[in-house]
C-alpha cells in the first residue's frame, strides 16, 4: 500500500519481479535459458533474491501496520498472509499429485519400476496427505513456499523483537545460522530420509537480515555512510565470485576452458545456504543498492512496468510461476524438447506471468477506487424521502 | 553442464539427415552419435592386464538397473552383456564381470559395501552406476558428491581403475524426478578426478528420441524382452568405450 509520506521503493518490486521470472526459468529442468540466469554467473540464485526481498518488504509493510494499529493487528495481518501462502501451497501440492498419479498410470517401463519410486507415497495417501499439510512433504520444486510460510509464521516475533532492538533479532538468528554451518544440522522431511531442501534454520538468516535492513531504513537510519566504506570490498568480492562462477559455467560447456578453483570450492551448498552464497549475495545487494538509486528513471519506465507489477503481486505470481514451470516441463517431456519449443514455453510462461500481474493490478486498483456516486445518490434519496 | 544434451540434439539432427530409417530398422545395432562415445581418459591398470593377457576381474556395482531384474535372469543384465562384449574384443584374455547391483541404495550405502562387495573380489576395474536413488530421495548434492569421492578414492588407493555410469533416462520420469543437478554433480566429480563417466542418460535419451526403444507401444509380456535389448546395448557400448580407454 503506497503512502504519500514514504513512496514505495520500486527497486524492491522490480528485483522481486526479476527473481520470480528467474525462478520460473530455473524450475524448468534442462532449460536453455537457465544459462542466462543468476545461477550461471553467481554462486547464489534467484531464491536468495526472493527470500531477502520478502524479509525486507515484510519489515516495511508490517512495520507500518505495527506503528499504526498495534501489535495484535500486525500479527493478525502477517498470519493471514501466511495462511494465504499455505492454501496456495496445498493447491500446488494437489496439482503435483495429479501429475505424479498421471505419470504412474501411463508409465509402463519395467526398467524403472524398482528405483524410480516417486510414486511410493501414493501407496500410503493417508500419511502423505497429512505430511503435506504439515509441510513435511516437499516434492520437487514445491520447497520454497514452505520456507516462506514458516518465515511469516515466526515474523511477528521478529517484528516485535526489532521494535525493542534490532540486535535482539539479528544476533540469535546469526548464531543459529552459524551452528547449522558448523554442525551441518538439517531438518527432516517426508518420506523417510528426506530433508527440507531449503533448510529453514539456515535460510532464516537471510530473511531476518532483509527484515532488519528494512526495519533500519523505516526507522530513518541512513546506511549511506557505512555503505560507502564497504562498497569497494563488495565490488571486489562480487567481481571475483563472478569471474570464478562464469569460468565454471564455460568449463561445463567447453571442457578445455579451466574452471577456476573448481576443486577447492565445488560443490557450493545450497540446502544450508553456504557462506559463499551468502557473502557474495550481500555483496550484490550492496552494489545494487549503491548503483541503482531509488529514483532511477528506468524503474518507472514502461519496459520495467511488467516486472514491477510481478513483484508487487508476488504471492500470486510466484505460485503461477511454479505451476507454469511444471506445466512447461510436462509439455517438453511429453511432446518435444527442441530448443525452439523450449524458447516458446519460456516466452509463453513469462507472458502469462506478466499478463496475470497486470490483471491483478488492474483488479486491485478498481477495488481501491472510491465509489462516490451511489453514496451521493443514497443521500439524495433520503432527502427526497 | 548440459553440454552433452546439446551435442546430442545436434547428433540426433545429423542422424536424422543422414540415416532417416536405419535407426528404426536396426535397433539391435545400438547406434549412438560418436560424441557420446568420446573417451578422453585412460584405464592404465586394465590396459596393462589386457596387454599382458592376464585374467581380468571387473566389478559392476550399482542399483536396480545394474542388477537388471527388469529383463529377467542376471545374464541379461548389462554387466553380463559387458562381459560377453569384452570377451569378443579380447578372446585371449579370461574376463569376468561380477554383478553387485542392489536396488534402492544411495551412493553412500554403496560405498559402505565397497570393502565386501568390490575390494574383496580384487578387481582391476570397477564400473560404478550411481545417482538414481540419490535423486529419488533428494539426497543433498554435497553428500552425494562426497560419497562419490570416497568411492573413487578407495579404488584409486588400491590401483583399481574406475568408470562411472550415470542414470537411466526416461521421458516421463523427468517430470517428477529432477536428475539435472545429480547429473551435473556426476560429471563434475568425474571431471575433477579424471574418471570416465559413461553417458548412459544421454544415450538412452537418444534412443528414446530416435524411437529405437519405445515401451509405450509394447505389450506387457514384450517389455522384459525390450528391457533386455536396452541392457544389451548398454553393455556393448560400455565395452566399446572401455576398449577406447585402454587403447
């Protein structure tokens, strides 16, 4: 909700919109376009962008509600949002079940019977469904929403903690993150032996860091001073990481090209949000915050508009993106996976995300519009009567 | 990363231009595009044995597709087909391939039985088929890569050559299992250790795209026969790759 005193920071919407498009692209396996997403040039990917900005905007939006209408109201608002996400997740889960059941029915190749047991859970639906409702069953690509839901559920505590002092939130969060890194703790999931793909104990730190930063800014704290100091370090870290990761990507396609520090650094852990991912991501955040000013003209341009709109309707567009990537992959697997077809699936998916965001935006704008005439007419009625 | 799939697409296109009908007509030929049979690393210990015409013991360790129950008896599984194909290449050398396939094991579980199942047989070459169960179970990539590394180290420390074999391909399972990052991990581990990775996934994808083996249009009792044909092709092409690596 934009307010006249603090105009909405379009950078948040724009980059969240970008991350949603990238998540859609990366979620189609063997997609040629994924050579051009963040994961090809950086140690992190769009998931970090999404979670960080989500923490940041949550602090802005609910921080304002906390100030205006109190803790109870803000908490109720956060939990309502979490509930919406939960319902969306269950909806996506049902679609996943439909896809797996279909695959299991038409599948008749004995060579995969023993091992490709992704359909095992269909043999115990009474357990599988309960595990899904408890967010413990996280099939392929349905793993980021449970993290987001959990983050929102604990967010009221984060919000109230930040109100006292931001360190009260950031320090425990960092300690939990470090414990996970040192002792390699993961959170069990369903079926037996699975873990939460996005380990919430590790990824919470990114969400909290975003929230703390958002909170500091709403408190009117300027970060320009410290940012100018760290800027050269961030630029160096990011460029070094960029060079290394690009060399890996080229090495993957063309072996004679050397992959720099491949032996030393690979694999970079995503489940526990490896410090390499975290540090290089923060470096990018610093660079973007410095290089892209809040008033940057392109943010208001017609070209940026669809991405900004996607970012503003992030819940709907995120779910739609997951749905479209599953559908797109299904089409590629069932019919044709040639490059032209891949590009068509990407283009169609992105166009649908843009259009849907535009439609929701239009709908919400109509919803917000005051309706003066009927009220005036009613008053007139009364007078006449 | 997806180099092989790109090559394969090119290969498939080329094969379509040059041989429009042969692949359909002669499935038993197990043709694959030549890029998929490129081998840039050597198998020095095996080469030495073969050169000296001393008996060769190979252990094939892996999961259900190594055990090969889908085709029926063990002599139809790919390890035995590999033995038959190698015997044809090297008639003067006694060659035996042991099948140590155990269904539904993670790579870590396979490494744990290396001492009893692999090392105990005193092989000169280990063919290690890994990754399917890890992808199905969603094992963390770090753990998968670490398990592969542990197995490779065990073999290398004992002067045993090793060949990795990646997943089976199926058009339909790819919508519900994400093999991509596990395939990338296998390729990268092979690359870092200079170990040959036999691209079973891309070969089977090629056969699927060329309609060489199509399970969709086959009656139920025919399917085991078709599975045996696929295993036979895997064994033969693997033998071809091994021959290239010892030349």
